[in-house]
C-alpha cells in the first residue's frame, strides 16, 4: 500500500461521512474510484433500500474500467434489498479494490473479498481500518454483540448538579452544546428516555433542523431519516398527551407485560410489552427489542437514575457529559446515577476525550470493563 492509497482512503472516509444521518440501519460507507491518479467517481450509502456506496460511485464515474476502488467497508456479496456490490465492481471492470474493514455481517463477512479475488481483482483489506471502525461503531456493535451502541448523554453544572431529571427544557449548558446534542440525535437511530423525564420535563426528543449547525445538504439528509423515540414506562403512567407521543416522529412505548392499557395513544406510538425485572422493566429485554428493530446507535437522554440502572446492567457503552461552568449549589439536584453506600462499589470510567463546546465542556467517557 502506498501513500497515495492512504490519501484516497482518507477521501473515501470523508465521503462515507456524508451518509451518517440517513443510512441506518445500513452502515454508512464511502467509495472513491481512482484512475491515473485522479478521482473519476464518488459515492456514499443511500437510505435503506437505496444504492450502496459502490453503486453510487460507479454511476458517478460512468465508465470505471481499469480503475481502483477505495471502499471503507468490504463490498457486499449478497442479494439483499440491493444487488451485490462486489459483482457490480467486477462487471464495471474495476481492477483493484482497497478495503478499509471486513464487513462483520454474516451475509457478507469475507465473501465479498473472495468474490473479487476469484474474479481476478487485486484486493487489499485493512487500510485505515481503525477510522472505519470508529465511524461504523453502532453498526459493528450490533453485528458483533447483538445490540446497538448505547450512548448516555448527561448535563451538569461544574459542581455536579443537574437542573431536573433529563433537562431538555431546563438546559444549563449553552447553545453550542445544544447544537452538539442535536447532531448527536441526528446520528442516532433511536432516543431512549424514562417515564420520569416524560412526566417532569415533557421532553420532545425530536430533531430540530433550526438548531443544527450543519450544511444545508446535511440538514436535509438528517431530517429525511429522523431518529425514533423510545419511552420506558413500566406501569404506563405517562399521559397519552405527552409531547414525546406526538406524531412528529415514531415512538416505541415499552411497558410491563402484565400492565393493562387504558389510554389511547396516537397511531405513531407502538406499544411493546416486556417482562419486568429489578425496579422496572427488564432492560436486557428492551435492548433485545431494539436490536430486532435494527437500531445501531441508541442515545439515552434520561434522568440519572435510568442512566445508572443501565450502567449497572452493563448496558452503557459511552457516556457524554456536557458540563456548564456554573455553580448551582444546593438549589439543584445532584447528578446521582448510582445508589452506592460504599467507596468500594465506585464505578470507574475511562476518559476518551475532553473538549470545549462553546462555554461548556464535553467529556466522552467509557465504562471500564472488569
Ligand atoms: C456495501 N456498500 O454502501 C453498504 C453495505 O439490505 P441491503 O441490501 O441494503 O444490505 C445491507 C447490508 O449491506 C448491511 O447490513 C451491510 O452488511 C452491507 N452494507 N455494503 O457493499 C454499502 N452500506
Ligand atoms: Zn453493497
């Protein structure tokens, strides 16, 4: 592999990024076709059921004979909703394919690469695989662990206080942090919360185009495939008139299996009964249902209690804390996620990233695995 190869794969990753808001449940993949040192075609994954990145790039190029394809994920070999991309590349006369990452999807994994090799195409796999992995984290999580990646978002003051349970209407952080969260929502396929946040905050959990600080094309892609919402309400105590149930997005309403429903929710609400467990719903059963629905990136915007319960069940993969440079003292609730009574029970997290967002700080943390 050459420096040129890295340059084109870096471009393919950039192109892939364009599909991040709309490709789910498919992974957002990028493809760049290069001939004689020049890009002749580019493409990224279209919304589910639409073209994969390679087919888009081939269409863009028109004639790709003799070209090298740089693809961030192994070209598929299966007849799914679309035809196999490895076949399309072979038919187009592409002579070399450089791949970022092998596709863990059992329908593909390795078959795309061998199909290409068998047809006499020169294949290299693993270039900038770490970047591809990072970009496709949610999809890979679902394929490899049977559950999407779970990100918990929390907001607090410098002295670890939170205005209210979840805080949508009580944001203590500034507009840039709010825009950052909107982008996080856009990149998620479902936003999960608990009954407490619905009752106290009447949170909407929707994507708001006017709060997104993105290009016009990106906003268009984000709003075309907005995230679903999910509410955990074991005893169905939330009012059917809550904003989270309005028809601006689809909502999954999880409740206890034996709880009778006497309320009339709008048609955009799908009720799902799951077994009870611990203090509320069996959280593993909830995530199994979300997996059935192919959710790659799951964003939790709840109060600290639900966040803590998920953490204790080992169901949190990433925590984002937005911390405002403000002291709220005893006027506000502490951000208490876990009811621990002993220092020996404390939970350690690894700090992956810390950055300033406007006047606020954003911490990216990952629970340590024992
Ligand atoms: C590619 N290029 O751009 C993407 C791929 O349901 P389908 O037919 O759209 O297939 C979805 C699967 O294809 C998905 O689970 C993943 O394994 C692969 N995604 N493959 O060659 C792409 N997005
Ligand atoms: Zn494909």
